[in-house]
């Protein structure tokens, strides 16, 4: 189970890293497309909350760690449910 949680955390880290690189290289003169905004908010739930409601600067490194921790928590929930459902059979 530890390996699976590590995979979940790595997925969160990579998702945040991808969006960090994307937005760092995106053309600032063009508005963000609604689909891109929705995908970014869906794959980075903590970043979406922080950007929407907290008005203090937060760096990319913080978002990388927060997103990895969020995905690890989601992974813990999913893996616990998966184990419970597999033992119910």
C-alpha cells in the first residue's frame, strides 16, 4: 500500500509541476481558456482554493508539496475503499 500511496503522491507532484510549467510559459496577453482553467482547478484542488480565496503569494514549491499531499490523501481514501470492497467479495 505504501508504494501505491507514493505513486498517488508522485502523480500529484507531476500534475502540479506540469501546470506550473504550462502557466509559466503561457502567453500572458491571452486569457486562459475555460477548459484549461477547469482542468487546472480539477487536478490541483488546493491551488484552486488558495488562488480563489487566499490573497497571499504562494510559490510553486509550496503548490508542488500541497498537491502531492492532497493526492496522497485521496490515494489513501481510494486504497482503503478498494481494500474494503475486495475483502467484501
